[in-house]
């Protein structure tokens, strides 16, 4: 009973937001399947951009929706965009997504991953973002030559989530980006002829434009209500059974998703007999319908992450948080956090749970200014690993050399001295970000396991440098520690004298 009482008290404290919620004007919104061959529009299918979605706020609060990419849409049967101007309403969960191509012949091409053209013009790099991009450039410019070579540029693309070795879309995007740089004569002489060399002056422009991120410009993801999803799934099954296209006289492709899982899908009609479905999904062997074309990997991951964020979910990895930061570059952290808290309140989500989150992907998505914070951390980790590999330094050997106290807890001061010895120059903010990225338990100190986990491909010990590192002595630098008491001497426990122990009595 006491445990039940304590649990009830905890639930009362961790309460959801109470408002005067109404359900007026909540009527089914119908739209014909034939409208799927037209671009999304509120007057066409009742679809509206996710950048128009927000909840009701007071008239004193001028901030509204977040700036989501245009390929993220809502159905008016799920949520109506004008409700936010009228009153507080309970929100439906985002369960089923419609992945939709109005015309497969017009989909594809460069772009589709970033902001709209109007939003891109309004986007300007802040002073902090410019500084962080400069720090990234310094990490990848190993030779301090003022230019990044092709090999090190590939590492940058890898840190941003691109996988050109295994993803054909990424390979094409990276190849086109490099070719564009060569056309601008960003090359230098090398052992194998003219090699790519990206100068520091053009580096911020390339990172701001992000033309190497590829998505389908004619592909959309729409949050549907369950009754819409049920009706649409019935239409898809009918098209699959009959082998007829979902929308006659069109190139419409439609799929229903629950997160990354494809529930059902149907592609456009085949223009001629034969043809294959490479790089496509198919649940039917009907000869008159093409398989559903697969979405670009990063664009699909971004769409799923965005709707999970809109659905007030809290479990995000750092990779997914980076995708969210990439999509919401126009929104300040305080605006993202306020928007997320307001939406959570309309979904009966406990508010204290969000306020108390200090680490993890969701904390990164609502607190960090931009993805360059994470990229600086990744670039620093790569540079440190490169220095260790080139100098044949084992991860365990180097950790013990940096940890002068030999207590198994590496402080910020010891880490700063170690990185300086490696020749990796970092600011205090970069040092803290680097340590936080490795610190799994958020205690402000690095254990041996936490340090070694950051360099899984490196050896624990190298015979060539083991003895030299064993005698290395470094003086910790004077830097601010992440948590109070991180450098304080731990309390030593002395044995209790025998005369102070009461006589022990044993009963057998």
C-alpha cells in the first residue's frame, strides 16, 4: 500500500497540462483518390504543409510553427491548420504515414532534402555557426595547408551521414558535388595528377547549401488519420488484386508506412510491357503495375524522425537528432523547445519528464543551436583517432598516459593536456563537447571503457610506443571542469581500530 501511495504521488507531480480543450468542427474530411495525381494542396486533397502545424497559444506569444521541409504534410482529417488560431485541442497520434509520389516521372533530381528556395535565401550563418565551421575545417585540414583534400572531405561526408560506398543515391550526390568543385578549379597537383582541394573560403558556402544531400523533389510524406489510412489501404488492396493502377491515367505511386515499416504500397502503371523494379518495393506480381520506387535513405530517415518529433516521442539517437537539427535550421533552440512542450501538453504527455531530460537525442534536438556542434565533435574524434593511428598509439596506453593520477577517471584538464600533446588544438567549448560525446554516464569524467569505445578500430596497445607512453608525464591544463567536484580528491576510508568495534557474538 505504501508503494502504491508513493506511485500515485509521483503520478500527481508528473502531471500533463490541463487546458480548456474543445472538439468543435471535428468532422470527416473526404477527398477523391483521383486527386492524388495533383500536387498537395489544402483545396485539392486537404493536405497542408507541416510548417503550418502548431497548437493554440496565447495572443502574447507570436511564435508559431516550425520551419519543416515542404515534403512533410498533414491531412486535414488528422489535424486542421486553422485550429491553432481558435482553441486548445487534443491531438491525434501520428501512427500511419502516406508516402506518395503524384507523378513518378517528375520525382527525383537534386535537392528535396533541404529548405525551400525562399527559406534558403533567409538562412544566414550566425557568428557561432561560422566559428564552428572554421573549427571543422581545421580538423579536416590535417596539413594546415588552407585546403581540404578529397580523402578528408570524404570523412566529412561520412560524418554527415552519407554512405557513397553502399548507397547509390549518396554516391551520385557526392560525385556531383566533387565534380562541381573541380569545375570551379579547386584542385592542386598531387602524385596522381590534379587532386581536389577545397579552400577555406568556399567551405562555409558548401556546408550551408548542402547540395550533396539528395532527396526526391516530387515525393511527400503525409500524416493520415486512421480512418483515412483504413480506406486508402482498402483501395490499395483492390488495385493489387486486380492489377490495375490506383489512379487511372496517371503515374501515381502510394505507400502506407508505420515508421520505417512499409505496410502496403502500389506503384504506377507500366508504360510498356516488360521492365523491372530494381531499387523498388512490390507486394504484388501484377504485370500492369510497376513496383513502388524506394525513397532515398536520408530523406526517408528525416521524414520518419520529423513525424516522431511531431508525435512527441522522446527516444532519439544522436544521428536522428542531427537530422532534426538539419531540417530545423531556421528555428532557434528556445523556439523548438517551446513548440515541443506545447505539443506534448496537447497529447497528455507528462511535462516534468521533458523538463528533466538533460541528455540524449531529444535533448540535443531542442537545446543545441545547429548540427555543426555535433559535426565539430565528430571531426575532433576523427582527428584524434587519425593522430593515434599515424603515431601508432594504443587506446589503452594513451589513456593511462593522459590519466596522470592513475585513478581511472580522466578529467577535462588531463584530456586538454593530452590533446595538446597529440597536436590537436581545441577550445574549451570543443573540449567539453568532445568529452560529453564520449561520457556515457554524464559524470564529467572519462573511464577507460568510455575512451576506448570512441576508437573501436584502433588497437588497445602498440608495442612500438607502449614503453614510451608508460613514462609520459603530462601536467593537467587549467580548464573548467564539466561538473563541480570532478577534480576534488576522493575521500579515503581508513580501517576502524579493533578497540572501537563491539565484541561480536555468533550463534550457531
